[in-house]
C-alpha cells in the first residue's frame, strides 16, 4: 500500500521509474502473490532462478508418512548458545540472525552452524497432505557450505502463548528494513519440541534461487502457539509459503 502510494507520487513528480527500485531497501523480483512474479513463474524471472522450474529436488514437499522409510539415522544434537536478539523484516519473512554466535547442530559426525531462522505461514512442508499453521526454518551451514534446514511445525492452540515466540513477536518489525538489535538474550533451544524424531530428505531453498543440495530435516513433534500469535504474523505476511513441489525420485527417511 505504502509502496504503491510512493510509486504513484514519484510518477506524478516525474521521477524516473528505475530510481524507485534503487530507493528500496531490498529489490524484490519475486513474490508469493498471484501475477507476474508468482511462485509458478519464479524459474522464468531470472537466469539465476532456472532451477526453481527445472530442478528435480525442489522444496517444499508433502511427506507421505506411510511411504517414509524407517532408518538408523543419527540423533540430532542441538548445541545452541544464547545470543542477543537480532530481528529483521526482509520483505518476505521475519528473520532472526545469529551472526555466527548461535552454536551448532551436530548430525552424526557432521557439524553445522546455526546461521538464521525465519517463519512461514502456513507451514511449507506438509505431512500426509496437512500443513501446520506456521513453520520455523532453522538454517544451518557446514564448513563446506552445505545447508541443513530444520523445520519446526507450529500448531495453533487457542490462548496458549508460545513464550519463546512471545519474546520475538514483541519486537516484530512491521515494515521491511535493516536488522534491529536488542539486548534481550534468546536461547534457540527454547523453540524446539521435546522429541527430536524427524523425517529427512534432499531438497532446495524454498525461495529463489531455489538452490538444491539442501539437507531437509522436519521434526515430527509440533510445538504450540496462540491464535493471537498466528494472527500477528499473518498481519505482516498473510501467506508466505511456496506451493508443494513434486517428490520425483526422492525417498523420505524417518528416524523412528
Ligand atoms: Zn524457509
């Protein structure tokens, strides 16, 4: 709304159109909305985004629990550390950055550093055709640059506030802008469910450039949050989930 207003003001004042994009904090060239930049057109929007359409291991997927293969999988060891809260609205989601202080996730002998986490509503991955109301994606990177994303499903439970989310949402930036730092310390372990059993599969980033080679881990146990907490997020991002992508030849493994 504000952007449309700003744009029409500039056109009225005769300011060249392309300087409008330069003025923006981030240049948006893709969207979750219907139209020219819709998810089914991401692959055509830029030569850098072709894998969004051509890739065979795209995320998110639907997990068919009856077809998941129970396997001996390593336990997830979350070795997170307390960090000062740094939060941003990047125009596509609310994101919390760890600035290399967030600690790590150990998966067997693989070690991944927590780099950021962010939310989507509704959840992107679905299980047996059902999407949770929201998901938080914890993004980790190993020394070789490989990404491992852990999905934590959020189920709306009426009045029951999620205390960890309450700390974040209290300072949620309504408008897109630079990251904001607070003195508040957060412990990202407080976001996790008690049970760490999971599904795992090969996938991609769920936003352009949709790069593949991402290790996906979806925790089976959901955590709860309140209807008001869901509403507060949806007032800023009413729908920021990519549609479900074809599974193709991939297998989903299950830890139990
Ligand atoms: Zn995500």
